[in-house]
């Protein structure tokens, strides 16, 4: 390690559009608190190597703005770039940059960060996760998104996503293993009806993925679990989970219940097909029934 036990407090890092603000290299136990990063063109803060750099209560922006800037389309640079392990970013606000935070190392945690750096509509990214074993807790994505490449033991929880902000799972090698997206709030424009979680590319290997218990308004709910109730008088009931389930043609577990209305006896019934994210239940005789189906894409 080149440096250890250094504190940067109450400092304005003004790069005057000539590069970056602060470069922490091969260091341990570095604290950056109550600092302001402004006018960077590369990175406001770059952490490379080492571990245990703690960033807290900082404000970062390429341009001085409070949102809705006329030049937002041209915002560039990255506010915080973490190419290291065991770091923490807490209670930071990123108000202008092409990318808010990049996580290139493992075992990092991001808590209480507000990103309104550049709207996704203009090509901006709030948080870009390029490595596994990272945790994002209570973020506020304000008109931009979290992008996770090949998710590997990543958690996103208790966040607020405003203005069609969502989570994008980007396929690089086509594998996702160990991902939790739970207990988040999503709010968007119903005219757009964007999905809260979106796939960018195809994933051929999927295991241990839980996307559940999210609250949605004006956006399309996506999940790895689903419950549907299908009623009708006949011999066939189809529960189509296509609009709900995230991964195509993937149902690993299912359960169903068969309620016969009006005392229609005890008809023989069974699941006859599970494909293309739909479950088909059929009976040997026509009955007035309600079929409730639960499915799960997790292993």
C-alpha cells in the first residue's frame, strides 16, 4: 500500500474542466467526507487498487446545476469510479455527469446515494456495476438507471426509482448468478410503461435470482415470481405469466389450486403444459371453476 489512514475533509475539488478531481491509488483506510467535486471531465473521484476508501456526505457534478439543465445531453465524465474492493459510498449526491458511479471491484457497498446526473433518456447511467459481490441499498435514481453487467451476487434493495428509472441487466457472458432486487419503489410515466427491470441481451445461465416485493406506479412490473387467478366454465384454464416474468420461457416451480364453484363435484384435473411462461390446467369434464397458480423462476 502506498498510503494509509488519510482523511480529506471539507475540500472543494474544482478541476476547471481539465481532468479529474482526486485519484486514490493503492491505499487503505482513506476517508473522504464533506467534499465537493466540480468541473471534472474524466472522473471526479477515482479509486484504483487498495481497499477501504470511505466516501460520505459528498456532492459531485461536472456542471453546477440543480436539475433540468439545458445542456444535460452533453454531460460527460464519471463522478465516482471505484476500481477497488471493500469500499463504501454513503449519502452522496451526484448532480451532473454521464455516469454517476462505476463499481469495478468486489465487496463494495453504496448506501443512500442520490443520482440525477444525466437522464437515461439522454444516455446517462446512474450506477454501473461491472463486478460481482456488490450491494446497493436505499439509492435514489432520479430519471436514470442502475446497469448491472452479468450480475453475480449483487443486491439492490429499498431504493426509489423516479421518472422511469429502472434496473438493466446487461449480458456480457450470458450468465446471472445470485441477484436480489427487492423492496424497491418504482414510479414512471404510464404512457411509456417501461419495465422496472429490463434485459439487455440474452442470458443462457440463470440461477439464484430473486426479484420480488417491489412497488410499481406507471411502469411495467417484472418479477421472478408470479400469482394469477383464472376463472371460467369449461375444461381448460391458461395462466399466462409472460407479461410478468422477467426471463423468457423459464418456470422452474409451480403450484396450483382448483376451486369448483357451486358444488360441481370432484372433477379430475391436472397441469398439462408448462411452456413459454404459461401454465395450462385441464379437467376431464366441464366445470365452473377458479384456478389459482403460483410460479417461480428461481432454482
